[in-house]
């Protein structure tokens, strides 16, 4: 009798532990099943079916970095950046340094108009990206944020890196053209306000006239620049090069006169 009571007591003590172990085994089985199904759907390129499996998996195992990242990626590319953000952040909290995940987080934040965090995360991710295609994609997004906030120097710095990574990318080249044009306009405005009648301002105007095909106007601006500062770097050579394009032999001879005092021969 006493033995039976003792065994019953031991059974009561072990019961909660056994129940806990059983629950843990059941949870692990569910985790493995959701993980298996998610991977199967991903291999079959069925992201919409993989998403609910990953959602169930991350609910059961929130410390699963791979599942958090995969779910964030799928939600983002399915057009749900708001839903993707918590999963990207969960993955990064558990494993900092995931450059691609942080870059995608920045892009998701940009889509939800959280530009401050978007810029911070993109800036952190950009230098560490190993995938050239994604680096270009993220870099262009970052250039867009810099351009919106007027940080053209930073935009130009990123574009310089993108042009090295992919010198023939049409989007990169167009973004570079827009950024450098904006920088040029900004510099022109600054110079016109700081020194509107300086030799440098007339030299700049000469460049603009040349770019627009107005040779006579450019020559006149170079003459004004030289009258203000005969020793302005490069101005005599630039004028000489322009004069050499003339069909008039007399004008061409003036090119030699422009460069002779400086020991340069345009011919």
C-alpha cells in the first residue's frame, strides 16, 4: 500500500515535466513541419503559399533569423513593406551585419515614408553589399534620398562607386547626368551670388556658351575673364582651343597668340 502511494506521488511529480516535454516535442514538430513546407514552396517558386508557413514558423520560433529574413523578403517583394519591416528588424536584432537584409529594410522604410531610418539603414548596408546588382539597386535608392534632401555631394560620391561597379548601366548613367547637372547648376548659382563679375564667373559663362554652341558668345566671355585676370588658370588654353575651331585663318592665328606667353602650343 505504501509503495503504491509512493509511486503515485512520484507520478504526480513527473506528470508536469512529462507534459512540458511532450509540449516541447509537439512544438518542435510543428516548427520542422512549417519549415519543411516553406522551403518546399520556395523551391516551387510559390511565395504566396510560403508566406503563411513562415508566419507560423516565426510565431513559434521568433529567434529563427533565416525565417525572419525570408519572410521579410517575401512580404517586401509581394508589395507589403509595412508588414516586412518587423521581420527585417527581428533578423537584424538577432544577427547584426546582414547587409542585404539591412538594405531591404532601408528600402521598405523608404516605401513607408520613413526617410530618416531608410537613409540610416541604406548607408550602413551599402558599403558591405557583395551582390553587384543589388548594390546598384540600393545605391540608386540612396542617391534618390540624397537628391531629395539636397545632399548632391553625397549623391555624386555614391554614383562614382556605382559607375565603377557597372559603368554601362543606363539607370546609373542617367542618375549621374541628373546629379552632375544639378551640381553644376548649384555651383553656378553659388558663384553668381558670391562673385557675379569675377573672372571665374565669366569663364563659367564661356563654358555654358560653348556647350550651347554659341562660339562668339563664348569667346566674348573668355575675353572678359582674361581682362579681369590674365593669369586665370586654363583660360588662355581654353580660348585657344575654341579659336582653333574657327574657319577664319586670322582667328586661328589668334589661338597661337593666346598660348604663346604660357609656353603652350595648341597645334
